[in-house]
C-alpha cells in the first residue's frame, strides 16, 4: 500500500493503525491529502542606525622643535626640568661661588648653568641635543651671563671635565653609577650634586628637599685607605692602618704590643681627622690634609700642640 505524503505526525499515527489491524484486513483507500506548503514570512530586520561622525577636533598649533618640552626623548634619558627652587638649593648645597667651575651634565634648557653663572661661577653645560644647546645659549644671552655660561654639544660619557669643582646631574641611578668612577677620580673636595637619583652604596654627605623633590650632595674623598707611618714633631712615631669605604673611614694604631682603635675618624674631601688614647692614657687628636701618599697637619696631646706628617707604607 502506498501511503500518501503526510506530515511527520500523520505518518506516526497511520503506522500505529496499520499495526493494530488484524491480519489480512484491507485498509480502505483514503483520498490523498495535499499538505499546504509551509510559508515563512520574509525576514525583516530593523533599519540600521545612522552613525554620526564625531565633531572635528581643532588643529594643533605648529610645534617649534627647538623649544624643550618635558618628557621629550634624549640620548640617555628623557628631558624633565629641575624646579627652580631645587636648582638654587643644589647650588647652595655645593656652596657655589665665583671661584668655582660648574659642569652640568645633560644641561637641557640651561637653567642650572645660568643659575650658577649668576652666582659668579664659570659654568659649562654638556648637552647632546644641538637644538637645546642653541636654546640655552640664547637664554644665557638674555640673562646677561653669556660671558660666564658656556654650552657644548657632547656625550656626557665622552666629555672630560678635569677643571670642575662642582658637577651637577639629573640623570638616572644607573647612569650615575656609570659616571661614578670618573667622579671619584676627580680632585678631592669636588662637590657632586644630583637631583633625585643616588650613587649606589656611595652614601651622600647631605640630602635636601625643595618642592617635594630631593637633591643629594657628595664630596669626593681623598684616598687614605692603607698603612701609614705617622711622625709627631719631637720624634715620636707610630703606625696607623686605615680602612676606607668612600668617605667613611676607621682604623687602628699600633702602640707596642697594643693595637688601639682610632676614634672620631672622619674624612671630608682632602681633610682628615682621627684620635686615639696612647699607652699612658693621653688623648691624641690629629687633623690635617691628604696629598697623594702624604698627610700633614697639627696635633694636640696632653696639653701639647705640634705638627705631624705621615707617609704611605
């Protein structure tokens, strides 16, 4: 028997009737039924929203590439200005005056150099960007200090500054550490001032703040570590051993079978001072200056005063 085309639910119902009929029974023929085709309404989407273009921004003013801008890239660091109040404190910490030669490494817009020149110092700015060099020169002329302020284009790691008595920095700690060997090799007593960044384990001699910014001062120490033969005027002599960590010193003095510790040992630039108690209980205090492998100065002991010298052993 041929079954008409039915919807799936009709097929299932008809099959059930066939299975329920007794054997041999004939199903009456049913007229074929036409299933109306399924007609789906056309898919209708809502109209696309009309996107509006954002209002046009006003054009930026043209930039003058010669003027420094905070954050602009440089060779080793970005340029950020030191606040004027901190500039003055840094120069005051270093006690900059007319007898000084100041080098500003990475001089930017020249403000540190110009401020030092206003104090009567000869000042030199080392800057890699030639446009900033030109800007700084113009500002020095406008400030009336062009005769004392000089700017050079150069790499701070390739520029020599042996005549400097003061060096100012606003770099990074990593760059300060690269410069540290050259700074420590400078004349004892040279002052180094840094805005914000340290020198590793070389502790500063002073730190100051202005406008919530910090500045650090170091005084380059003489080299005094080692063994010295000290002679007091009048013939008495003894051996002193000094241990040095930058400007921090300590030591011992040999007094026959006794090795006594030095007291109040201090080093500031090329100025040295220390004291000890001798075998008789007398306090000795020595102060002087360091010059290479020699030291000399004055001492007091048990009410006496005289001169002393020392040579490195």
